[in-house]
C-alpha cells in the first residue's frame, strides 16, 4: 500500500523465508492506496494474479504480518462477504481476519492467486470486528497503469 511506503524511494523487503532485500518504489497511487516495488526475487516464483471478480461466498485467505514482525507469514481464512464502493472506489469486503501490519498483504483465492490487497479493517474497542477491506487486484493494476504478463 502507498500508506506503508509513504514517500520513500527505497524500502526494506522481508521475504517469507526471513531474508531481507532492498526494494525500489517505482509507482504509487495515493488515492487508490497502492504502490509498485521492484526487488530482486532471487529465484522465487511470483504468485498468479486473478483479475476476475470474486463472488460473495467465495473462500479467501489473507497472508501478512499482523501486529508484530514475529507473526510474519500468518494466514487466515474467510469468505467474501460483499463488494463495496466508497468514494467511487471498489473494495472486496471479507470476514478473513486482518490486523494492523497486514496492510499490503495479498488476499488469495483457493488456488493461491492474488485477488486483492489488504487495506483496512474495522475495529470495535480495539478488537477486529470481522469486517475487512481489500483493493481488488484489477483496480490496483489499473491505478498503477500496469498490464500483467500472460
């Protein structure tokens, strides 16, 4: 997310295996809250992208680093509960659990294809309410003026 990288030109990227590298922020869209970072994948395979819209009831998984770095790689499971539009922007709503620190993490479908990007959740009394929002990956690509390779 753009709110994670801020105005930085370079960011630290931590891979699931614990290795770290340097990432260069190539593009951002503040309104859509997305950023494109280039980094050396060191032989790691990218996740597939799913631009087709998820349906209400579809199973989804969120991957991230909730609350603290020692919880890196946490996976939670839920369903798509709605599609929302706020200020002219689309969001996938899900009950899949995310917390502070999950921002920018992928929302995956059952085939592990990225369908969205974690952006925010509603909390009540400091606890997750099970209402969380994700930027559809197709919207993120459009905002960054990107066309995925086949």
